[in-house]
């Protein structure tokens, strides 16, 4: 059978056409995925990368719940314009303890991957409660309720740390036992600020990854 006849037969047979598409797509997927499985830098934490504390992890859950990742990405690409605006570009090893990843692809607001330590806790608190009081042109919605809700009411944090340890996150028994107590007496806004202040601190210029 000539190549032209085979091509015509595949085009006329929906089953063969679907199989061909899936087969070619599978090859393309394997070509991309298999090399990654043997790339240690994608699964090895950078020198300063650590697991989230109970407070930071709760803040991350609040960040996800409030939809912050819809408008803010967390990946500085290796482009001059991005590095000059946001800081050092993101390394794979900084995200090994992120479940799920919050890289994002849309920037209605600025990228936040290097926001840790850039502003004070007080600045973040005012900004979250009333964004336009610190950034006049901001279109970010206000989140005043975060200052009223107890962080301890957001979920079973000790159970979450236990589950993450099963997945390979190096939490100690002490971390898990003290997790609930760590959230006592703080509000959701405090937990969210703790998470924001940790973003991007897992990398320093001396890291080789």
C-alpha cells in the first residue's frame, strides 16, 4: 500500500484517525516527560528552601481560597525585564514543597514570587484591608474580613502536615504536634502575611541550582 493510499485510508476511518492522533501525542508527551524524570534539579530543594510552617501553610490555603492566584503569578521568568522588576528568576528547586503549584499565567496584579521581605507586615495588613490606601490606582479588592476570622478555623492543620509528610515533606513529630497551637490567637490576615513574607526567600544568589 502506497503512502498516499494509507493516508487516505486513515483520513476516511475515524477510528484509525483518532488512534493516530493519540499515538503521535503520546510520543510527544514522552519526549517531554522522560528527560524530566531524571533531572535532579527539579526535585531537589535549593539550599534555603524549607517546608512551610503551620502558620505559613494556613496562609497559603487562605491565599488559594480567596483566589489570589487568579490575578498574581508566582514565577519570575528568566527575562531581563522581569528580573529587573521582580528580582532573581525562579528556580525549580524553590517549589519542591508547593502542593499545588501556584505559578499562574495571568498578571492582573504583579508577580509575587519575590515579594517576601519587600514590604513590612504593617504594609501588607493595610494593603489587604484597603488596597487603595497604599496604592491609589490599585484595582485589587479589599479583604477586611481576614482581620476578623481566626486562623485556627481554616481546617485541621495537623492532619494536613501529617499528609504532607507522607508525600515527602520533612515535618517532624514536634511540628505536627504543635501545629494547632501555633494558630491559636492569630487571625487569617496574620497567616496570609506570614505566607507572603516567605515567598521567594528559598533562593539566594549563591545557590548553584
